């Protein structure tokens, strides 16, 4: 499926209050050697979340390098350090996925999967970006939206929840902060 058709189908599945206000975008860098690209979500024309191959690679490199430095396992050629080196990379990869900083191909795959998911599957997906977009899903009605508790979710999901409630004219209960 072409990107334009995927974008159209995703945006058709948005709640009436979000249509034309929430959009998904991607671009490919065609002249780059690997033709990777970026993706972003806008609300009322303002970019609110960016992700994509280059963003993910930069974040991955910087964070894993810092973690490897902190754990003193920078040399992947040293037999004693290689395990720590690889564990740091795996840890950072999981952190980025949980934060929704994913490569472009993974974002596109997540959108394709989203089209075939029930609302329950969307709201419990292991892909944070799918759960975030689920806040604008037309299958998520006002009553269920008003009864949801997103206090344990990622900040992007909480933000999208707040925006959707505002779009629907719902008054928000304050999100409970975890006690220290």
C-alpha cells in the first residue's frame, strides 16, 4: 500500500473531533545512500512527536555510548567487556521503543498493524506509538474516554489523551502523580 493510502486510512479512522486536526506524516531522503526517512505527528499543524530512522540512530548511538561509558564497557573487542557492551545496546533499544523513538520502517509497520487491530488491541499494544494514536481513534467513545486512567502511561499518550478530551469538551480529572 502506498503511503498516501495508508495516511488516508489512518486519518479516516480518527474521531470526528480530531479529523483534519491530527495528521501523520513521513518523508524519505531519496538522495541519501540508504533512503531512510523521518515520520511525525502534528496536531493543528504543530509537530508534536517526531521519530524515524535518523532520529532513532542518533539517539541510539548517543545513549548506548553514554551507558557503555558509565559501565566501563566501551571496547566490544575485549572479551570481558563485550557482554556489557551488547547489554547496554539492548537496554537502550528497549528504552527508545518504549518512548516511541522508532525507525521509519517500524512506524510504517505499526500503522499497517493498527489498521487491523481491535480497539482493545490498540489500547494494549506493546508499541507506544500505536497506543498514542489510539487516543484519537473514533472507536474510543466519550464515555470510555472519560473513564480512562492514563496516569501510568508515557507522557505522549497522556498528552494525546488530554488533547482528545479537550477536542471532545470533556473535563479532565488531574492525572495522579506517583508518590515519592
